[in-house]
């Protein structure tokens, strides 16, 4: 993919580009690609995310346990569904190096592309072994934080890694009798978004899940209050 700000004609589906050529932004003639946050892209991604949650998250409590290999295929299919209406290529591991955060900060350093298959196998194996979910509410929040952090720090795909990691964690939230937590990612609320990203950074930097676990707990607490 071409980067965070623009997607090229070669990357996106023909139908998306055809929709874009009728957009006033394209007709202005001053663009090289469609912006990542363009309403056309966002609408299609939202539709994909809805399909992903319907298939894998909402019915998670009824799903039988899957093997590590099946889990990896499931995660790839989540990515395929997320970008079903956007990208030509989806559901495949990235072949390019990626960095998140400050370039000179090694806290959020990501694995190289050739390391991803082994990292994903390790992640799926670990998750498969989590057969006995914790009983205590706070311990469940810690587990959800770890599921999310482990996967987001592998960053297996070129795009959508945060949403995939949140969907996987939400699947296990439902399995443990909690509401989907990361479904509430504050895309509009920049202040809450910063708190979420800060929690990820601090948990990773200090090798301590508490900041992210407390962010999870705070959201679940608010949901429980509204249902009381």
C-alpha cells in the first residue's frame, strides 16, 4: 500500500475507484490517490468491520474451540472481510517493514516480514493454551489487554492491525461473559483515542499490562453502569 494518506488506483478495487472518479476531489485534478480517511474508503471499511463482527465476534460464545492453525486462518479472514470492499489484496501478511510511533523509539519496534509467520504461530499457540479463562473480573481485563497487545505488536498486515487486534480481543471478551471492549475504540473522540494509545505505549514500554488493562476495565465499568 502506498502509505497512510493516499491509496492508488492499483491498490483499490475497481468499483471503489470508479466511485471516486465521480467525486469532486478527484475531478479537481489535484490528487495522486484517494485519501485513507476519505468518506468513500471509511464507509466501505465500516461495512467490512460490521461483517467481521457479525461472523466472528457477536456469536463467539457459541463457537467451538479452534486449533492454532484455524485461528490464524480466522485472523486472515477477518482482515479479508475488513477490506473486502476496499483493497484488491487482503488477508495476507505484509511483505514490507513497518514502524509505529517515533522512528527512533524502539518501544514499539515491530518484527520484520520474514518473522511474522513464526510470531503468529507463537501467538495462536499461546491463545489456544488459554483454555481456562480467569474467574475474576480484573484478571479478565488483564487477559484482554494481553491478547490485544501481543497481536498489535506483531502487526501482521500492512493496514488494519489495530482493528483486527481489537476484534480478536472482543471475541474473547464475549467468550468470558464481558461486552465487546475494543469495539468502543474512540475514533471520533481524539482525547480518549490518545488515552488508549498511551495505555498501549506504557504497557509495552514498562512490560506491564496494567495501563491497558485499566483502560479495558474503565470501559467495561461504564457499560455495566448503563445496563444497571
